[in-house]
């Protein structure tokens, strides 16, 4: 199973940048590097896509094209959400 994770953030957001490395490590530990597609999206470059997902605040996280977090989750919350994913 490959899981696509997209982090939608504003350029220059220090809080976003600091958390992304930690969350990516959590995703890799749960899914393995081979089961993970990680994409960092600048809301300024892909505003229409962010709006289509329902993003109202940043950072936001979409999993497999569906908005899962409209604010920054803790690593524990993120891990729990990934463990609940249905196999595709």
C-alpha cells in the first residue's frame, strides 16, 4: 500500500518547517519509505488545489487526497491516523 501525504503550508512558516521533518519521520516509521509519497505544497503556488481540499488554515495535511488535519497534529495523533488507514 502506498500512501500519499501532502503537507500544505505557507512559505516561510517556521512552525510548519519544524514539524514537517518530525511528521515525515513518523510516516516513514509507520509506512516504510517504499509505502510513502511525501509532498510539501506551497499554498501560494497551489492555492486552487488547497481550496479544493477544503484547507482554511495552515499547516494542513491531506492523506490520499483527503484533508485529514486542518491544523498541525502532534506526532502521536499523526501516527494514530496513519495506523487507522484502510489498505488500498
